[in-house]
C-alpha cells in the first residue's frame, strides 16, 4: 500500500490542523494505521494508531485529549485532527500502515511496514 500524508502547515499555539493520509494500491480497510512524528534533532516517536475498523484507538500521553485519529475506509483515507497545538508538537508527521491481522506492539516504528513521505507541522508560540 502507498501512503501520502498531507495537511501540515504553520499554525499558532492553540490552533488546530487536520492531517490526512491517502492510501492507494491495496484495500485500506485491511491495514492498521498509525501516525508518528519526528522533531528536529529527535528520534521518531509514536503519536497514535487506529485499528482496521476504527473501533480501537490509542494515543501517546503527550497528545491524549488533544489529538483524534480517525479513518474513512470508503475514501481510503486516515486522519489526525490536532487541536490545542503546542510549540512542542512541531515535527514532521508520518502516517504508517501494517497488515491488520498482525498482533502485538503497535507503538514502535518498526511495527509498521509502509510509510508516507511526511508532512511538516510548525507551531509558533
């Protein structure tokens, strides 16, 4: 499956952005989807993940209550709604996917097989 992330940009602290992850090539509904981010000088970190059906979602503590992950399998697209953005949310955001039948860890980047190209989110103070 090929992934294309979009929706990044420059926003003031307290603002909102919605990232999109468009999938192609395979049946999107067969994949777990995740979002990761990498800030300058830091390692890539887990942000959120959503199951194939969208029933189960998980978040990093740093974004819980502010970010919402969702998906529209009919449109082959996943989303990350980011509210109450903080300067520390500044990073390149990546969407990722792995076959939905896989179990086990879902919060490490090595748990995912497919990656989008990343979209930059900059939050100014």
